[in-house]
C-alpha cells in the first residue's frame, strides 16, 4: 500500500488530503496518508471567532467566485446552502485622498477605466492625472516580453497618479505587496497580454465589452457583468454564513487518515525511493513513499536542504511579510450620525502616510457578521515597511493605533465592545519580479526527486481557490505516479 505524508495543515494541506482520499476511492487504488500540522489547530490562516453576535474572521473573509475551485469544494462538502454573497447593492469602495474618503469611480475593471463619465467626474484623479491615463491610447507597447513590476507597468501605461490612487491600493489589498516589487506576470498576466494585443489597456477593455455583448437584450452593469432582465449578476466574492472556519470543519469531518496536530517535522531524509520523516514530538520517525510539502516556502527549504540544496535556495528566495487584522465591533447607536457605512470599506494609498493599509466594513459587506444594532470593522496593518507593527507592537499598542486611525479617518471615537487581533508573522508570500521563472525551476528540481511534491500559496496563486487548485493538481500528479 502506498503511504503519503502531507506536511502542513492549512487549506492546501487539507485539500490535498481530501482529494487524495477521494481519488483513492474513485480509482480503487488504496492510498494511506498522514497529515501533519505543527500548530494546535488545522486551517492555517482560516480562522473564525464568534463573540456574541459578531462573526470575526482572522484571515480571509471570502473567496473569489470567478475561480471555481472554492465554490466547487464547498458544494462537494454539502455547504452550498451556507454560501452567502457579498451585498453588492452596497458595494461602494472608497479611497482615502487628502484625508477624506472619496468614492472609487464606477466603470473600472482591473484598475482601467471603461466608462468615460464616471472617470471624468471622479475627484479621485486630478485633471492632469486623467489626461495622463488617457495617453494609454497612444503610448506604444513595450517590446520586451520579460517580467516587470506592476508599478513599472502601471506607471508606464497610466501614470503615477493611477498607480498611487488606484492600482497601488487595489493590488496591495489583494497581495499585501509593494507594487514596485510585485511581479506582473505572476499576478496580472492579462495586462501584458492586453498591451501586446491591443497596444492599450483602455482599447483592450473596450474591445472586451464589444466582443461580449449582453445576450437576449440583457444589459451590463458598470463592472461589465451581464444582467438578464430582472436578474442580478453573481457576486464576485462569497463566504460562509458562520464564517470561513466552516470550510475547515467540513473538510476535517471528511478526513479519515492519520491526522496529527501539534506535531512539528524537524527532518526529512531522502531514501531513494521514499523518505523518512522525523518529528520533534513523541511520534516515532515515519517512513513514507511520498511527501507533499504544503508549508511556507521557507519551511520547505529547511526540510529539503540536506538532499536538494539548489531547490532549498530557490525556496528561500520567496519573500514573506508579516501582517495582522484588527477587528473592532461597535454598537451602531454609538457611532456618529454620518457613519452610515454604505460600502465595503476603504483603501489607503501610500501617499496618505497612514499606519493602516485598508479597512473593511465587514457587517456591510456580508450579512450575518453582526446584529442589526451592531457594526463590525476590520483593519489591516503590516506588510512591506511596516512589519514592525505586527512583530514588535503589543496588542494594546495596535488597538490604540487602530482606534486613532478610525477616529481620524471616519470620526469614530466610541469605545468598541469587541476587539480582536490576529497576527500572521511571515504569513504572506510575495510574488516578486521573476517569480514564475523561479517556480518553474523549483518544480523541475522537485520532479527529479520521485515522491516529492510542492503545493500551496507560495507558488502559483495566494487565494483560497488557488490553494485548492494547487492541491488538486498535486493529487492528480501523485495518483499517476501511484498507478505506475
């Protein structure tokens, strides 16, 4: 019987165990597995706290629906009736500009304006900034095909203001990354494709609208989504009624392998074939046919260094930054009258010199996050150049910072009734320029060692659906090798 050891019990590791178990049953090929997690709980950054009527997310609060793997897994696990969409009728996003919250203009897709009127009337970009963005229509495409930073691309095509006020905050919100180092080809390869095919991002977006007209008399909303008469488009993001922790619990309920919590792997020896896994606990070392590394890249590097030093060196090149979320719950009656929170929250450009990256108005974004009489906010801190806030500041200092920022930006000075901090030290992988080339080389080096697999957010996507897809791909490759 083949035995697989999965190291890392976050979403990638859990999904690997689930699909390995499923494929084993479907194929009739018996596969045993051990899932090892060093922490005291499974789920990695997916964790949900419930305090009174508040549902507080520590990590991701949702997942994108345009990537199907998250929704598919939820349906397989019987969670279809627990899925809840964002409240898109209140979808407004704001950007902090000169100390004030300014609505993000409508008609934008992927930071590119597709409608003239909302763009022209928006006070977010200056007249000169708008003119500079319009030059995208005449600036020739870049001849080189190599990777470049997102900042270099946006600055070249749309200008400095577009980078500071639009692209920078949006991309930093998704990747918690510095646009000056963020790889374009690893994160938004469609931008490079648009430039090469149409010579202009604006022309590319206009062509996309023309080539995909609304069928049967349907209309399009400002985001370019098709709307049938009387219908609503699928929300871009979805979550679970009781929080994202429901997905972790549903997965664990299905797993029948050897699950080990609080068990740290301290050594991995290549036996050619197979591996020997050594633990720091009372568990005896384990001999296994294959190992799936579903850990941060730096952890994987330490485990393979003794027998794959070049692979370890490449894994060490994947940078990670520390972040934290600070959730604050309020009684609605205690908030200023103007705080209607009619939107999903706001983003903070670097030029504003604030201490927070963004703020989500969680109780507006999703139902079931607070009672009708309460409000839940979630602030983001850390990332490039501000990791010290996560790594060095005490909880009391972070709470004081959060309250000061909310007071200055939103005028909220009331005492929160609920406060919760989640820290993620070195928890966010950074896709720096050249990332895809490094990943391809890592995969080639791992393939030289039969039975060694890399999976998770360090490689080809950081979101929950990306981690699930990565697990599926790993299991497909693994089962092909088992069959042999």
